[in-house]
């Protein structure tokens, strides 16, 4: 079979048919639509970020990218390209189409002065052959009991709603925006992300904690921000909804509130394990790949759940 060298979409008229291809293969029996689940990546305003391989106008494989700025360590920013929704139609697998797609993505990324590529997958052997390595660090916390994290009387009021009813508060954006070593977001970006379906949001006046995200992060609290005591109250509210919730935190703590939250989880005897943050491939000499290694982590940034694609 002839392989057409892949490229990014160039015409908005191709967007609907391409989105249908991804939807059928990735979310055919789901209540979620990809354009709602990944609003920043699947957008007709960003068609150049969708890479496909096709022959005779028939789509055979594709993936989606999203360029993000990350503060890799305090005061130092880098340009990352996130990769997701990697898919090949069943009848065209094992023909090297994704290898060609990744080659095209990397060429484009180098031209656009991207520093490194990021993806999340359990197909380690395939991606390691493409030059990706497990790197970065996060912590995962699971409760061993039902005792609340906030002990004694509390006047903290927590609201728990589904994302379909959510409206981003200015205070919640500000609590995230003052974090260091994270992905840069605009208020408009975060408004779109807060509306992702199948997400439970526990919030106070200044803090929030998110559980679930479309088809991803089931029973996982993948993002939180705000004053420590209010974050802990949000965790308790999520645990009332889902007692088996797993809480993610940065592998390297960046501020006092993160430290207090993690200390409270430790004091409450939550089980803790350290995990890799994702799969990374450095493509620029501005970034040192060895500094991504958990053993000597000198780029201690964290990619919160809303940013993953």
C-alpha cells in the first residue's frame, strides 16, 4: 500500500470529517464528544495541530497536538508540544503510519522551535523506539480510612457540582495562575477546560479540586489549587462522593500550600507512591534531557490534569 506522507490539516472544510474519524475510533460508544473533552486540542481554530495520514482521500491514522508554554523551573520557560488521540484504523495498523506521523510532527515542532514533546501512554516499547523516555515525577495518594482530612469544627463551605453547571470563578483562576512550574493558561483556556464533561468540581471561595475528566481520570482527583485548608475541605467533599478517589500531587512541591496539603495527607496515613509524570522527548539543545530524570530532577514542573490531551 502506498503511504501518503502525513501533514497537518490546512483547510477548515476538512475539520468535520476528520473529527468524525477520531470520534468513531476513540469515543464511538461514549457520551463524550472529543471536541468537548479536549476543547483546546480539537478546535477548528487550530486545524494545523491535527496530523493525519490518508490515501485516496480516506483517513487511515491521525494524532492531535497542542503547543503549551511550561515554566520548567522557577523563572525558566520552555515550549512543549503535547501529543494525544493517537489512533490508526484497525485495517491499517502495523504499517508504520504512526511512525511517519511522528516524524512529521517532530519536523514541524523543530521548525517552530519547540523544546520537547510530551505524551501519556502505556505503550512504552513503541514510544521508546521513537525516542521518548519516561520522566518527570508525580505522587499518587489513596486513603486507608474514612476519617476526614479537616478535623473538628469548620466554617468552610464547599460546593460540589458537575462541570456541566460550572462557571470558572476569578478567584479559582488566580489561585492556579500564581502557581510556579506549571503550564501557562489564559482565563479563556481555563473556562473551556472547566466545562469538560463528566467532571466533578468541589470548590470553596478560593480553592477547587477536580475529579474525572471526560473518559479520563475516573475516580482520580487530578487537579487542585488554593489555600491548603480549603483544598483539604474540597478533598473531603470529593471523598463523600467517591470514597475510593485517588489524589494526584506534584512530585516536587512548589509552594507552602502544596506542602501543607501533602503534609496533611501524610499525617492522615494516606498511602503514597511516586510515579512518572509522562513520556518526554527533547528536540532542542536549549533543554537538557538528563534534567528530566526523577533521580536528579532539575526541571520540577508539574502538568496538572486539565492540561493533558
